[in-house]
C-alpha cells in the first residue's frame, strides 16, 4: 500500500504571531518507508520551522514572525506500508473516558442510555456509529469552531469533527474510551483534513467514520486526542491571522472499498 498526501496552506499573519501546524502524519515505525518535505516561507522568503513532539507520535510544526506577512506552508509525504497496531496504554483508557471540552458525555448520558439501552462492546460501537450517521446531515460550513457535541445534536447537522464529537460522547457516556483522530483520507469527497473516532473495543483501538465518506483502511494518522482541541490542523497561539487558502490531497495506489460497517477495523 502506497499513500501520497499533501497540504498547501496560506495565511496572512500580523506582527508578532506564532502558529502551530499539525499536518504531518505520524512517523510510525511499522511503515516500510516514509518520505516527507515541509517548506515554509513568509513573503516568499524561507521561514524557520521548529518540530515539537505531541502525544501518540503526533508532531507540531511551529513558526513565528515578528514582522508579519504572508505565510505559506507546503507539505508532502509518501508512505509505503501500514502502521503498527496502536499501542494500548492504561492512562489512555482513563483519559479518553472523561468528558472534554467538545464531548460532553456527562450531559449526553441520558441520550446515550435512551438510544442504546444496555448494549456493550461491538454492538454498542456499531449502533452508536450508525445512529450518529442517521441523525446528522453532512453540511459543509454549517458549524462553528466552538460547537460541541450538544450543539451538534441540537442542530442535527455538521461536518466530520461534529460527527466525531457526538459519537465520542455517546461512547464515553457508556464507559467506552473514545478519542478523536485527525487523518488524511484517500477517496474522501469532498477532500479535506478528516476527523474520525477510535474506540477501545475488544482489547484494541478500533476506528469509525461516522460520516461514512471514506474507506477506513486508507486513513493516515496525523494527530490523536480528546477532541478537536488536540487535533486542529492550525492553531494561533500568539497574534492573529487571516486564513487565505488551503488545499489538501490524499491518494492511494489501489481502489479501496470499505468492508461492512459492522466489521471492526484498526487504523493503520
């Protein structure tokens, strides 16, 4: 399996601005080969980039500008093979069962009980995924960056992050550890960075895409965390920007067909 991904981002930064990008896939030791290139410029001139390690193998790329200007980031990677099966850490089974900023599993406890009764394990996982898929309408641009799972349920629409927040909340409410994963997703339409869910089912982290917009076997992990707080592709930690342009690509050397949605899949 060979996957080729890229991201092209342009933003106009005010003076004294610091930006953090999370656009590079995890360099998993299971891959047969991993080649990448990241070029950063400001007003056409080279811009220094600092790489910072994140949880679960994720990587931040940090840029700063004192003068301000147009910052352009061009990233590309070619990945051959599959990642190792995600490691299960005891601390993660605690961290990812708690409510979080965008996933109010405590508030949605009664909703989860009403819809899924006493279901557990694989049955609960699949039922919750299907319920979110059916309850929400995928509408590009329909949600705000501040919308949480509760807002999404009330609006009955959203994009991938909203679907994922609601599914995570439903699972955590039933004591199933669940987390958000930002991925590159070959065959995704419309193409973009994509947000999916990993839940701890039958002793392993299993992936679900509540939108159903791309086959799970092709996903490439970028960042992993509690919710969109931990997985945003761009964060402004100082100063301000105007976001001008973004283009994302993700290709694979074979045509994928997702197996039955009832089948458990590991993100590799």
